[in-house]
C-alpha cells in the first residue's frame, strides 16, 4: 500500500524509527553530560537590604570520571556592587567539587537593577567536550513596590465661579526600580471634567513627580455636592494595581478665588504677603504663614494661617487657620480641622484631640462644623453640618493593625442626621500573604419627612505570592443606603499573574465595579407617591475581562492587553450603555535622561441597542527630558460610556485632541526657581476649544527674603451654534520672608560657637579668633561653622550625643565631647590647634625593576608617651599626615606586604611645629633581579 505521494509506508516507518533512536540517544547523552558536570549557586535566593554586603557560593561539581578544566567565570553583565568573584582558571579531578565565593554590596545602583537575577557564565573543557553553561541566583530586595498618590493638602476645593480649577497630584515611586505607571482618575458621582483623566508617568527609583489635574464642573448643582476622585496607579509592565487613593473635593459655597496647585498654604516657618488680581474683579491681598514654637518647657505648638482681604469693600476671609498644641503624647488642634479613616469626609472648623498610648495605639476625638471658612465678612456665612466622632487605632505596621471609628453628622442644609461606624483590620502571614477585612454600618434619618435608611458595608481583600504566581483579590459591597464613601458600590477585582522570567510576564484579570446609591428625599419637599422630583439617582457600572502579556528587551518595555468590557450609566434624565472589544498596547523606553512612552487603545464597540458597530481609538504619546515633559492625546469616537452623554447632537464620528507641556527650572545658583506649563485641548464632542498657560516664579533676594509670582491665563471658545468665547486671567506678586529654620516639636536646637583657645582656659577672650568653615559633627548630624564660628543643629531629638570636630583640620576639643540634649543648647566651644606632621612612603627599587607598587590605604600609627594611638592612612600620592599635640611619638607601620628599612621612627613635636617630613622607605618582598654581565 502506498500513500498518494508514492512513498511506501514501510519506508516511512523505518525512517521515523531511525530518527526516534537518534533523538533518544542524543537526549540520553545530553542528560548524562548534564549529570556529570553540575554548576549551580548554593542559595537560589538571598534577601538583601540597601547598604549590606552578601555572599553566595558558586558550586561546581565534577561527577564524571575525567578531569575538568574551568577556563572562565564571567558575570553576564557588569553588575554594580560586584566586589569579588573567581577569575583564575583551575582544574577539578574526577569526583571533586569546589565552592567559589561571589561577593556583592547592595548599593543604590544595585538596588535599582531592573533584573533580580544575578547570572554567571562558566566555560569548561573535558577531554571530549568544550562547553559554556550559566548559573544564577535571585536577590529579594525587600523593597516597597507601591506607588504613592497624594496631594499636598488633605482638602481640595473647587470654586464654581471659575471656569476651571486644578489640583497638584504627587506621584511617588517608593521602590528602587524604574516604573512606568498609568494614573486613572474617576469622579464619583459623575459630573467633573478632568484633564487629563488618564496620565502616564515614568519614575526613576525613589523619584517624585507632580501632575497637574485641571478640574471643572460639567453641570452646576445648586446643592453643592461633594465629590470623590478615585486615583489608581497601574504598572504598565505587569498591569498590576500598585497604588490607589481617594481624593476629596468640595464645591465651595462661595466664589472666593483659589490660587492653583502649589499656591495652597504649605511649608513651615514663613510669612508671605501678596497681591492677587483676576479678570472677575475680586482682587485681594493674601497673607499666608506657618510657624512652630514652644510655649512652655513641656508645651509645644504649631500655627498656620491663611487670610484674604478684598480691596473692593474692605471685607475679609480667614481660612486654613489653626493652632495645634502638643504635650507629651497628646495633641489638641483648634480652628480648621481635618481627619481621615472615618469612611466619611471630615473637615471644617472646630477641635480635635488625639492621644497615643502603648506602642502603637491611638485615640482620637473631634467635633466640628463643616465650613471651609474659619471666619469671614465677605460672604454670608451658611450653617454647615455639625460633626462629632471618635477613632481608635491599634496594632503594628508589619503583621497586624486596624482601626474602629464612629461619626455623627447633623446636616441642617439637607435636614438629615447621619451615623457611620467603620472597622478595618489587616494582617500579614509570612510576609507573603496579606489579608484585609472591612465592615461598616450606617443610619440616615430625615428630620422633616421622617424617612430613614440603614446600610452596611463588607469588604475582604487578599494579596499574595505563590512561587511565580501573583494573586490579588479586592472585594467590597455596600448597600444602596450605606452612608459612607462607598455608598451603593460593588467592587470585585480579581487578578492572577505569572512571571515566566525576569523580562516576561502574563496576567488575566476580571473587574466588576458599580455604583448604585440610594439617598433620602430632599427634606424641603414632602414625599408624594410617583413624584421623583425630590429624589437623587445615578448609576455607573463597568465589567471587564482581560488578559495581557509584557516583555522587556533591554531599554524597551512592551505590553499587549486585549479585553472585553461593558459600561453603563444612568440617571433620571438619561441612560447609556457601551459594549466594547478592546486592545491596549504600550511601548516605553528610557535612553539616559530621555524617556518615551506610547499608549494606544483600539475599541470595536456598539452603543445601547444600536445594531451598528463602530471603531474608536485613543492614543497618548509622552516624552520627557530631565525637567521638561510633553504629552499629547488624540481620541477618535467614544472610548467610555460618558462620551455618549454629550449635550449636542454629535454623531459617533468625532475627535478630541489635547497637548500639554511643562518645564521646571533652577538657575542663577538656585536663586531663581520656577515652573511653566501650557496646554490646549479641542473637543468635537463638547464643541469647545480650551487653552491655558501658567507659571510660578520665586527669586531669592537674600537667604531669608524672596519675591514670588504666579500667573494663569485661560481661554475658552465654543464651536457650537450661538457660540460664545471668553478669557480668564489671574496673577499674583508677593514678598516672602523665611524665618530661621524652626525646630520640630519634641526636638531641640543646639548652637555652638567654635574658637581657638590659645590660653587653654575654655573662655572666648580678646585676641582669640573664631573658627570659620570648621566641620562639626553631632553624632551623624554634620554642619559647618559660619564666618562667626557658629553652627546650629535644628530638630535634634532628646538623647546623648558625641561632639566631634574635623580632626584632619588640626583641631581638638578642650571639653568632654559627650553632650546631653534635653533642652535647647547654646555654648562656646574652645579648640586647640594641633601640629601638622607630614610623611610619605618611598620605594627603594632594584635595577631593571619596572613593576609598580600600590601603598594606598596602608595605615601609619603614631603612639604617644601615654600610650594613646593615632592613625593616618596613606593616600594615592603615597602621602599621609597627622595632627598631634606637642610631645614625643613613635611612628610605625604594621604591614607584611613590604619590608621597611626603618619600620619605627621617633619624633618630637613642639608647639612651634614640626617642619620635617617623615619618610618610610620600603622594598618588595622576595624580589631579587639578577643581572648577568657579558
């Protein structure tokens, strides 16, 4: 029987059988050879800490019957911190093995290595084969891999009178490795326009970057609702959520002008007076300040102030003003107060007291009125919510911690009483598994319509690592009427990742989040069956199933992530649904100071019940060079469900564009610092064109005085029918005074004045010069004296310290160097100038000896008559020097590497000085060059 091609089946069988035997023989030979020569590291994984040294042993076992010659052992790359590894060739007889040390130091460059694998190549030969194999081990750096997202101030406010406001988002890489993360922002409830809503940030190890988020209210609400912005950071390498935070925003009940971003009151121990002018005509003088001081020996305080004086009619506002008193472990704050961990927005004017006890326990009690202004005459003061609450925190930061809180809120604006109780606990198992549990209960009661709601919250999160698998599970459920921040929400986020190698990963992720809250009726309107005018309703949901694959190739990172997603949103006025098949790609690279990132997301979607499918694309290109960054985004057609809720009859074929650039600079010896940013956005969807230019400047007139400036110019133009346009400007000029650096509460200020004590009496007298530019150490605190010989150490905690001066400069203390710090200290310190003794090492060479020697690092000793020993180290010029007081000394060297002509020399040091140079002559050991004469 023959197949169609004419080749007999018997021939095919014999051919396949032959190849099977050949492959089997080769595999057995390879396995036998692998078994005979075994190369591996003694430890597969080593835990390291920054600054520590560690050693792993490269084990080479010869289990064959032949002699093996190890020719080369070479690291696969130039690892920073590699101190030692075997470099010489050697042989291993049959049955022998060797353990060879490989030593490294975990310096900062080592901790920043992209790969955690240390790999060496080993080349060896036997009488029958020459081969190169690799062996590796992994280092567990134990770094914090979280990305912190926060703002400079806890409270963020939006002025509805402005076309837009902005907040400064600080993104901090808390680990050593370079990270590229995507920051996503979501408004809850919907109603905020944020630009950009999504931002890609590249961060070096331990780097912070500031991202400006421009915010405007899409639709004004006379009830001035509160908003939360959920900020989430996703690592683009493994598509894992690495950081999140909830930012609290409030629509102000008046139109006070708010300076942008960095203009919020911050810093310490300064005062600034500025003039602010803007196009709306609300021009004002602004006074900001912050300081800390000690009222009594045991009572410390901090004070912050923000005040505006409106020039038009002489009225004022006082805000962000508070006084904080601290005694031992108890802190009292009066004025503007904020707090967190209540699962409820807490800020206003009132008081808060907190006390620590035990190792990690803390109790907090507060009472306040929910009003941003502390006091003012420019705007009529409205009555805000009155709040009272308490919180108890316990546990430790590593293995177990938690908190329990309770809050009561009486809101006269809505005429509603609210109670929220919340408890959270978290514990770790073997540092690889973390479990977090949360529970909450709430009650709301309408005081006019007598309607009432009870609610509950439950949450359980898990994060762990099982071998090469990463597992993350985030789950929470809050009933519709739960009065906390997560009211009516359901969140289920399940992610499983697998690391195939240090440069290849894959993941699968399921997300289901929805917000469907339920509120009490507006208490100023009676409840009528079938009438929804006095009810609030909105619904948002996102459900997605996706997977992804990441790969790193040298300086490039690549991501490919397809997913299926369904989004829905609804209110009393509209309902939209978007179903999409998506493909996200990301390409990023770093080239020295240059960084480049390209993100693109393609979607194939259909909206609502429309049978027609449409294509959409959103792409973002980011470029960064040192302190300059440029970002551009283009969007074609709807990407998310909120793009379907346009106010205009726009079809699906629309395009949105925006470009944003920023530059931070320091010049003129850092006396001039500032930043500039500019951006423009065009939207066919909302039919408008927006542009903005802003900048901050600060110029130091002197070490304690600065001039400051700020400007912002915004332009708006509508492209719709009956279009309108407008411009808005704001500028500020001011003068700022920095006071002497304040000492933090609980610490102390230590001041010394150093002088040369010529008559050895410990007193600064006429004719005795002060010692300028002298290095002074208080334990690990280092400073330098000024032209008056003074040095100040701020923020010194209580304790016992050792005072040292720069002995290499030839000065020694005349007092006991041990100093007890339990209050502020101001002392004059006398020093005696020592006598400089110089020396060098000189080699005595034989004829024709061209081999150079290295004596750098050899220690030279000086022993005084009373037995005290001083040391000096030979530098790269073969020189050394001592600073000694007068007396007789024996100078000697204890080093076996060379032989010395005169290893010990005796010198006499007098007050007039020592002008001679001490010379130690040395020769190489066991080196004799014989010259044959012809």
